[in-house]
C-alpha cells in the first residue's frame, strides 16, 4: 500500500460497508486483511495457510450476501479468519486463540454473524440443509451457504448431506473451496476426481483464452462461441466433477478462480436467482499472498509462532526442544515395524500430525491415509485385523469420537487386535473445546474387551505401544500434546496388564494419578513431604483393567485416596475407581476425592493456564491434597 492510499479495513464499521466498495478497494482490502492475519498468527499461532487462501472468497460472499440474515457456514473454520475480521472482530483479532480472546473457529456465542459452531470437518452441508429447511418452515427471508473444502468433501457426512439436499430440492448454495489439500495432500479416488484436468487452474485460464480468441474471428467467431456455450453443459458433465454433483441433483457451476473477486461476485449473484441446490466449485491457493505458506502449505496449515518477514519458526524455550510424544510414538512404531511386518499404520488425513510420516516413508506398503474418514479408518482396521495384521490407528482423541459406533461394533464386539493411539489426550490448548481430548477415558473404558492405558512419560509410551501390539484384543493408548519429560527411551518391554508403579512411598494417604498428571502429582507430594504431609504416589498406568491390588491396599491401609486425571470426571478414571471400591464394599474404610474436569467444556487458551484454572497443575493438586488429607 502506498502512502497516498487510505487504509480500507480501519474504516469498515460493519460487513454491510463492503457492498459499496469498488473492485480496486476490495483488492486493497484483501491485502490489508492478509497482512493482519499474518501479523496475528505469527504471534499467536493458528491456521494460516487455509485462511489466507479464502480472503477473496470471503470478500465476495460479504459483498453479495448479508450475514445478518443470510446463513454463511464455514466448514471446520480453518478458513474463517478473514470472515472474523470482517464481521466485527477486527479490533479483537489480536486476541485470537488466547485465553479469554476470540476463538480460532466460528462460534455463535462469540458473534451473531457466526451461524454454526464448528471444529470437526464436513458438517457444513448437513447443518446448512437443516437451516434451509427450517427457513422454509418458518418462512424466513434468507439464503444459506455452506463453504466446504475439498478435503472435507471426502468424508461420508458431507455426502449424506448432499444426498438429502438433492432429494429435498431446497435452496442451498454449497461453495466447494478446492485448494487440492485438506491438512496434508488429499488422498482417494474422489480427490483425484475433483482435481481432474478440466477443473485445474490451467483449464480455467484456457477457457478465458479460448473465448478471447474466438471473439477475434470475423463473422463466425461469435456463432462458434455461442455453440460452444450450448455444448458446455455436456462437456462439463463429461470431464469435470459436475457429473458427480449433477447426479446428486445439484446445479453445478464452475470451476471459478477463487482469487478473482469480480468473477466470484458475479457468480454468487447468479446463485440468488437459482432455485434448488447449487454447488459453486471455487479454485483457490492455500497460503495465497504469503510466499512461505504458498510453498509449504502443510507446515503453515496449523502453525506456531514464526517470524513474519522470513516465515521461520521462532526459537522455542530449551524445554520444548525435547521430542514430543507424537515424535516418540512415530519413532517407536518404526522400530517395532522393523521387527514385525504384520504391523500396519492408518491415519485419517493427518500423517504428519499423528507422527506417521516416518513410517509412511519406510513402509509405504503398510501405511494407509484414508482421508477425513475416521469411521472408515476404524472399520478398515478391523477388516485388516481379521486377516492377522496388527493395525495401529493413529488419531486425535477428539476425532475418534466420530467413530464410536465402529469402535464398539466392528472392533470390540469381535475382540480384534486393533491399537488406537490417541494423540492430544486431555487439554490441547488454543484450538479449544472442539479439540480438547477430555472424554476418551469415559467413552472407551466401558466398552467390553477394550484395554485403556495412559503413559506418565514418553518412555512409558514406548512400553505401552509394545504392550498393545502383543495383546490379542483392542487397546487404546492416550497421550498428551507436546513434549515429554526427557525420559530415557531405551526400554520397550511390554507391561503386565493392570500393573501400577509406586513413584513415592507415604503414610498419610495415597495420590493415584494417571497419564500426564503423574509427575505434577509427584512434584506436589514431594513439596508436601517437607511440610509434614507424607503421601504415597502411584502411577496407575491403566484405566482398564484397573490396578486392583493397589486399590485394595489403599482401602485397607490408608484413610484417604486422591484420584487425579486429565479427563472428564463423569465416567472417567476416578469413576472407575469409585465403582470398583463400591462393588468390593471397600468405601467404608477409605475416603475418595477426585480431581479432573467438571461438567463443562473447557475453553481455549495456553495449556498451562488452562490446567492451572482447572486445578490440575502441581499447585492445584497440592492445594486439593492439603485440604483433603489434613
């Protein structure tokens, strides 16, 4: 922007102001929005590349539609930063993903312009169709638009929504944002179909060049061009994804250059006059306008702090140079895979995020990325397990929730040896309530045949993975986001099922902790020892089967038992302990207190701050123990 140019963004009072801007002003505004996104994300972290790719699309949507009455639904929300900025959150955008600040995802409780809360992919079409039907029933004057990425379009839920939308023939506009990537490179036959030659960027350019050339031919040029346009529908259906969406009874429009505001606005205006379901196929570039993100969109999909001038990650504190749990998992699986060629690895569109990148390189024939299809991933693994393989499904805790029925019926009911490695177990941080893995103890431990483990450190993660792969039935291993403790990674010997580990002896009571809360509990106990309160600290290791001998000894020899977990209290590890003690009629001899996450969704913010607020840090555990045991 030159010094003579007045900034556009600072002068916008509401989304309505965008409608009066000229094309020149809109393009300048696009640059300003990108600059703000890069500036804030470089400091706060976040989903940079996908949001940079949708700036022009967002401007076109807001130029044509009124978000105060029209329902604009962003699938996942990774692409919605520009929308947040332009719908009243410009001045608070610097608080993005900070505790108490604005969310990284659309949330109706945050803004009336956010019409549906999102976090997991592929929900926008179903939600949009529900709103469209409700609008008809309630006689509302509104348009409904669902903006979905091509990666999200690979999920079954998206096609369930498309199928009913075509059948109901309601007014619904689906905008397919096609950047040929979700988080990693898209996979599958559908992705290949969406990326077919006629929908590629060169074909968009070819069409424009062809029209320009034909107009220059004297006398017959316009006639030939009109004939070509009449034939366009059949050609489109034959060569492009239009044939798929037309079969689902959608009026297919595209492909359209997603960075041309004029073309986008014109086509979106046309959708207002069309009745029934419409799909607009928009081609965008992930990371548009920021060279590092354009060149490496996978890294900049969800990025931490970086230097905006260079794109280089900012230096981490010394402790964060340790390997992460994700890294240790990936490294260990490779080592075990070298020894056992029946081990196969499965991910749902997140090979790098789950640590399977190295396994994919070393054993490509035993690695499977199924796309954003968590349900399929689980049943696919079950089918492999029936044939003698040992599938490892690496998935975030919160995303496995989408596959609950498959875990129950397809894996556990048949008692198949499928290992679920649940990354991001517990508090995740800035991505907030849709991404915290606070429920897996609760939704897995009650399923017959399922073993549930959680390591205290990265060394124990290695042993638990080895344990899972020699067990003849289903196993879940949950571990937190981030780095471990720096433990020695030498031993990978399997553990005995249901075995616990005494970390510290004591005489006044017992702290029974699991997973990421073991070391904070130990640190709290060591401090309390100096104050005269002697507590035994036990690393439970297993949520199921429980360390029964340890529980019996605690009930017989101590008057108090403090159970600590980073999971919902309802149905979690503490609940399992209480159930066992009640069933064994042991509660009369011992008082039990549970520390965990209450009956609420945890907001976004730095993990350390969130744990402090929940009382799940060293000081919180110490405070609870002092009150309980004194």
